[in-house]
């Protein structure tokens, strides 16, 4: 996900650049003014509250604004990210946005400010006033708007400068050059972001093979709890003996064993583009743990896939695997296979449902041949993260 705040004084050309950014990076455009007008027109509960405040000559509170923004973000989870135009407008709203992003398991990646001198802004707006017919495009109103922008915005810009998220672009250049500069900034940010993918699906859905292929294709670190645990079994460690006993009874390995192994894997992975998780998280508790682990790296889950395969086909695949060297202990009988599939239903399906509330969970048909499924997942990834192509 890519989240950008676009700033600039009136007349800086934010509208033109916003249009470019939303199309280029599949971002959803968020302008508090537009969102508020939609709520008023629709007569929603929040719209009615705002209407009453405006009717009394007051300003719409941050409490209402943030609820509208949160609702908009949750309603557009299929977007690759969000472009905030003119928000946050105050120092307090900057904190509000941070809190909102944390709640939504995301963060603001940068604030891009299109810098234009005051006299140039005045000149552009007066020129626009000749054709726009807008009564507010006169010099007195324009200078008041610029004064208000400067007074309110300066603390916000300083806030993001201190956090290393502020980027300035010279707005005196041609439109094409401004666009080029902005694109360069965003591509640099995208190249630094970790691409973290979680693969869901019942045992036998092909998560492991697909995860390895995707990791190789996109230079990701493949994190498979199953393989880590198998290694402990092969080395016949004390932990390995515990794991083997749990496997043979079709049970999940407890977090006290799994988490230290994953954390070690993340710590030892240097200069990787991201991680692809298979077999983790399997429970609601583990989903919170994974968020915490990634937070250490100032990162988060970028994409989630749920591979769907018919139950009878899963049983057939697992039974067939049970006759090979790749067999898992629970592949040894139909009874154990069914028990393992039921455990996935009971513990992992609620995790997927939880992620659907805050992430774009993409369902993939796992019934076609492997290469076709891999192609479909790859297209989904590249459509969401265009810098991978």
C-alpha cells in the first residue's frame, strides 16, 4: 500500500498532479472537502451532524472528519493506497492521521509539497479567475487564502520534516517536469518498501510451491514455518521431538516454539525485497504477533492471498502426497487429513475474516494447473505494485 499526502498553496497545480498520481499508482483520492460534500448530499448520519454545525456557523470538527476518512478508506480496500489532498491541515490532524493509519495497519509514506512563491500563486489564480468565473479568484481573497495556508501548514510540514517524510518539489517547473520529479520520489520510496505477502489456503492448496516460486520471481525471502519445524525434526532436537509428537496427532505447534524461529529468520535476512509467509499466521493471536514483528522493521503486510481448492481435491492431493518423500505426518491417513483440514477451518478461517476487515484479501482459484495459478497471482501482485514489473 502506498499512502501520500500532497501539499501546495492554491494555484500550485495539485489537481493536475493528483490526477496523475491516482491513475499511475491506483490510489484513491481523498479530499476532505469533497468527502464532506458527499456526506451532506447523501444525508448520512455524519452528514447531518456536519450540516447542523455548518448551519450554526461552526467548523466541522476533527472527530467528524476522521470518521468520514476512516469510512472512506475501509470502503475502498481494493485501492493500492490513498492520496490525501490538503489533509492533514493542522498539527493536530497530523497526529490524528498517524493514529488512523496505525488502526488500519498502515502508515503515511511521504508528504510531497509543491513549492510555489506567493507572487506566482497570485498570478496563476488571477489568470484562472479570468476564465473560471469564481468569485474567490480576486487578489484580496487570494492573499488571505495564501496567508491562512502558510500559517496552518507550516507546523504540519515541520512535523513531517522531523520524521523524514517531507519531500519538496519545485512547482515553477513545467507540469511534465513536476510530474517527473514526483514520480522519481515515489519510485524511490517504493523500492525501499518491503513487499510482505501472506499466503492462505488449506493444506494441499499449493501454498508452499506457489510461495517458493513467487519468492524466487520477486526476490523475496520465503518464510515457511513448516520447513523451519521440519528442520528441527531432522536434527532431532528436543524441540524437534515435541514438534513430531504434535504433528503425529494432527495438532498445531504452539507459538512459544514458532515465534522465536520466525523472528530469527527475519533478523538473519539481509537486503531482501520483502517476505512471503506460508503457514503463518494460523490463528488470530498469531495475526497480531505478525503485525508486531513487521512493525519492528517499520513494515506491514502488503498483500494477502487465499487459495481456494475444493475439499475433495484437497483430500486427493494430500493422500497422493502421503505416498511421496514430501509427505507430512498428518498425510498418513484419511482420518488425520480430515482432522487437519477441520483444524484449518476452526482456527485459520477466522484469521482470514479478520484480515478482510482491514486488508484486501484476494481469493485465487487453486484448481487450475500450477503454472496458471502462479500466473494469476503474479498478475495480481504486479497490478498492485507496478514497480515490480
